[in-house]
C-alpha cells in the first residue's frame, strides 16, 4: 500500500524498546530506504532504518520453506520471542551455538554486546559437559563458538575443547579479543592441540585511533601478534570488525587489504554493523547505523572495484536480510576471483531443512586453516566441469588463498523484526539449559533490562 512517497511493503511484529511488549510493526519503503515502523500504545511511535540503498530490500529477499527445530524444548505459551528454548514457532534449525564460558574480560570496551567485565564464577566443567549433551539431545553436534566475556581468561579452555571433541563436536571457533593469544604462545599451542578450528578475532580497523575509540586502548600491534602466533600454530583466523559509523566505516577497504596481506592464515573478514544492545555509548539515531547494502557498497568502493556488489549474495538458510557473503580466491596476479556462481550462496540448501547443516559444513571448510581441509579439496577434484590439470592448479590455489568476505546485521530492540528472529540459526545456550536465538538472548530494553541474558553483578 502506497501513501504519498511511502509504501508499506510488509507487516510483521516487533517489541517496544521501553516495555519490551510485543507490538505490530510495518516495513515502510521511502525510495531506496526501508524502515521498521511501530507504535506502542503506552510508549509511543518508533521508526528505525533497517535498509539503506542498493541492492534493494526486496531484491535481497529469498523465499524458502520453514525448517522447524528437530527437538523443541519449550512449547508456545506467550508467543515469540518469549518462549525460546527453541519453541515450535521457530523456523530454522541450529547451525552454530555460542557457549559463554566466562563473564570476565580483560578489556572494558565502550561497545560490548555482552556487557562483559563481571565478577561471577565461571561455569564448571560438569555444567559445560551438560551443555554439550543438551545440544546432542537437540539435534547436534553443531558448530561451537566459545565466547564470553573473554574466553581465553580460562586456563582450562583447551580442556573444554577436548571434552567437546570427545563427545562428537567437530568444529570449535574461539571468539576473542586476542590479548592472550598475543602474549602466550604456549596457550595458543595448547588450543591447537586440543582441536581448536578457527579464531574469530575482534579486529575493528587498521589504526590505533579506531581501537582507542571503540575498545578504549591501542590494540593494533596486539592484534598483529595474535595473528602471527596463530600462523605459527596453523590456526585459521577470521577478522571480525564491529562497524561504527563515523569511526571505522571508512576503513573497510584497509581491513580487507590487511586480511589479504596475511593470507593464508587469515581466512575471512566478517563485518558486524554495530547493534545497540549490551553496552554502547548512547541510544541510537539512524545516523548511528550502517546497513547491509551500505557495507557491500563500501566494500566495492574502498577496494577500488577488486570486489563488486554483484559478487555478494544473501544467505539461503537464515533470513536473507540478516547477512551477506562472498567467496574469493586470491590469484597470483593479485586478482580476487569470486568463486560463487550467479544465484548461489555459501550456504545454499536444496531445501530449508538442510540449510543450517550446509552452513555448518561451509564454515568448517572455509574458516579452518588450510592444512585442515585436505579431504574437502580432494572431494572437489571429483568434479568434471573443467580440465583436470587446470582444476588441480586452481584448487591448490583455492585451498591456501581462499578469502570469505561476509557480514551479519544483528537486531536490537529498536529494529527487531520477529519474522527475522524466527529464522535465526545462531543460538546461545542459556544458563538454565535452554537454546535461545542470538539476537533474543542479547536483546536489552532502552533502560538496559535484558530479555534473556542474566543480569550479572558487574564492575
């Protein structure tokens, strides 16, 4: 329905930022921009930008049938998002699961979705073992992200990985700021020996000013040392920038060049536009946000056209408007050759039911160090779509010089769309043994009150 220069292109549900009640919402297009528009009968009207520019919101849409969780641990009592566990209304299987193994942190970043820095006791090994078994009972094994807080503050983190490996979990990703990896090479070696697959390294830019603004201190040299120690131990690294408008959104091309210069250790760059939950400096306005099409456009512009907007695609497992992805091979002449064919994505399923599983396999293959992917490369050699000699040479290059450039736009209380939330496949184990979609777990009201995350006693 079109009203003046505005067009309602969809209806959904959202939450009131103040009281967290579920309320009706509309997606409203104004030329190339799309807003989430909602009104709480008590707290008034809210409108938030969710998509700005090209590719258009509607062109990015991917239709797929629902894939309900194999095991639903909770029933439908209050409706989405209040019955997470997962409940039968959820529309996607689990791909990867975060285990928050500590609330402690060795930084006090002005921006932190977990509001880390607490003084609570860490979950013990028996509790973590029970989490693993819960995931197996719910259809696992899944890809595991070890998170927090800062998980490397635990000396027994290698033991946590070994325990998970012994129970059948095959891929372990460490979400870290890199401080301990930079200073403790023995610890890095222990993580590798225990079976760590990939380091998801907080990496916000290529200047110290950026780190001082977002993290509160100069960290660039520390990040470089952490990458070097991962290289020495054949651990794949994915750089993870939190994009904050006016701080590091002009550094996107430099971050990609930094990653290219540290291949094959660096396997990818995963951009995360800032979301306003947890700890952040102030309540957001639209100029505080950068949306998916703006990130893709900036990548093309800031890489001088080495990557094109057309090289990136929506996902086909989680909701299409949650993320983007592109896969490239760095050729000897410096060209970044896109490896996805038109209409395909890194996690393209044959049907929705296996989308999450295909995404698991893709991440495990692409983000691990090259020495861990011999079987995957050998399997590709069975293909006959090009000359075998050329294919072997290309696959050898691709094994060591593949780069994934991707991004994910997490939702906060101002822009949360419950249709998107029901298709989330990144989940968190709640301390009370429920599985909760990531954006619901971290969601906080305008006063900082969480929907699911425990309210820790913090410094």
